[in-house]
C-alpha cells in the first residue's frame, strides 16, 4: 500500500529507479547469454563434456521419432493428433535441440535480438503497457478552500497477441535417413534456423513498417533531428539500425574539413557510433532497401517498440505423397513455428530512410 504522504516526485523517482534496474538486468542477461554462446562456440574438443544419459536418450528418441515421422509411422503413435488450434500436432522438437537451433539463429542477422521477446504458453492473451506520456505538474491553490483538480493518471494501453502458425517445407532424401544421428540433427538445426530467421525478420519488419513517423533524411543535421523524435527517457537504451548499404554510405559522409562524421566506438557492435549512439548493421538480405533505393536508418529502442510473443513450440510434419514427393520417391518435411509480433510503443522507435547524406560544407562569413 502507498502512503498518502508520498509525493508525485518521489513516486516518479521510484519508477525511474525500477526502470533503470530493469534495463540493467536485461543488458546483463544479454551480455551473459552472448558470453556463454561465445564460450561454447570457441570451446576446444578436450573441454567439451559428453551428454548425460538422459540427454543422449532424448536425442536418440528424437532422431528415432523423426525417422518414423518421415516413414509415416509416428503420427499413429500420438495420443492427440491435433494442437490447441485443431491443426496437426506433429513431432515437437525437444528443448535441447531448440537451444541448438537458437544458437544458430544468433549467428545470422536476426532482428529478434533487438526486440522484446516474451515466452508464452497460451495461444491468445493480452498485456498492459505504460507508454512514456507527458506528465503535468501540480496546480497552485491560492485559496485554502480552493478545489483541488484531478492528477493525471498513467496512460496505459492494452496489447493483445494471437499466436500465428508459420510453415516451411524441405525435401528429405532416403540417404539422409540412413545417415548418423548427429548429421540428421545438424541438417535439421541448420535448415530450421534459417527458416526461423527469415520468417521472424519479415514479421518484425512488417510491424516496424506500421510505425507512424517515417522521416526522410538528406543531411547530417536531419540525423541529429531524428534523435529528438525519441523521448529522452529511453535514449540511454536507443541505437541506430541500418543495413549494409546504409552503413557503407554513412561511413563516407564527411565534415567541412574532410573528416568522416561517423565516430569510432569500441563499445558499438560495428565499431562506429553517431552522436554517441551505437550503430548496428544488418545485411541487405534481411533489411532491404526501400522504394527507389532508399536506405533504412532507424533510431530508438526497439525493445520498447515491438514485442515478439514466442509460443516456443517448433514442430515437424511429413508427407511422401503431396508436393511431388510421390513422383520423386522422396519425403517432404514441414516445420511449423508459432509466434506473434505486436507493436507496443509506436513513439519509441522511428524508421527513417535516406537516398544520400550530403557532406557538410564550410560556412564562412567575411569579417567586418
């Protein structure tokens, strides 16, 4: 319970401390995850520990079930042949193999790492988000008997999600089924990771495209103005995001003295920053140029702006009849991913674009 003697300023200070602590917690978690992933990737063979008996059993059972799935024997052994939506349940990919897939996903240009990700267990749901809103001050009362007006309450918005199903198909040859369990898992993990990255990147970009403010930039001052479109309260977690074409173009912009305007920054993933904000680069393949070759330059905190609700339920289905499988004596395998991407704060991230940023020119005036 709140004490009535607590002032609005004290409440705001408490809220700011909470938000700062949450931001630090999320950053530490990301750094720890990246460090662990790097440690595993660089681990020598002698340091790799063998799987436990239970882990080996899970892996062996999954490979066995996958082979049975491809051969048409797995579906008959299911207790329930449908999921919560009434669709085919398929073969669920176990947690440790999903972890391997997620590790591969991080090696690609995945936009998912920049948005807020919330794992959910239900197909639909809602969340309440508080946006950064203008807070008005207290009203002055001249008269002791004067009426006190209502204070402004936090502006809350209700965000709803509905888990959607995304699927992709690949061909499985008979020779793959005769291969080792490790090779089967390596093929599956690599194929699914690429599908997940492409699918989720597109869904995230589709949501970013719905953000209302889309300025067009032409000079360096326009980039500085872009920063002003984001609330100062979230600037400490904001960054610039562009593709390879945009990153290359920005590195070439010079000031009047011929020096490059992009700043060297060892803390930035790309080694560069603009006005102290890190610049992050994504391949043109995943973040393509817009109409007439306009290159993207986004700014803000994407974790505040977009949330991906992850059902964490990757599943496999197969057929040896449709899709030309019968004619070629192969089997088609379909992977199904379940998630939803929603907009949470449209003022926290600004998707700008530019065709070219002009070099700065000297502004010299004659002396008196």
